């Protein structure tokens, strides 16, 4: 969902340290540098959240598959040799 489709949120000034030449080039290309950066940051956050969720789901699937293998084998090899 883009920021233009959500309810207005509180905005606040932030300090960033950026390459001066890059900022100047971006200002020429963008009519509103703050809005452009906010849009790009929104895309980044969405992409990273999705990637983390995919990794978490892959790890959970791996655990389920490994547990199914252990169940099919009647447990772990180490279970027969535990000193506990």
C-alpha cells in the first residue's frame, strides 16, 4: 500500500548525512525530495519485511520437514545414545 492511500501520518524532520552531489542531482530530478525519499523508504521497508517473512516461513518449513523425517525414523540417532 502506498503512502498516498493511507491516512495522513505525523511527519517529523530528521537529519541525514548524504552525499552532497547525489542530493543535488536528486533535487533536480525530484519536485519534492522529501516525498521521493519517503516513497523509496516505504518501498525498502516493505521489501525487507517481505524478505524477512519469507526467510522465517522457509525456516519454519525446514523445521517441519526435519521433524517429519525424525518422526519417520522413530527419533534421532542421538536419542539412543543420550547420557541423560
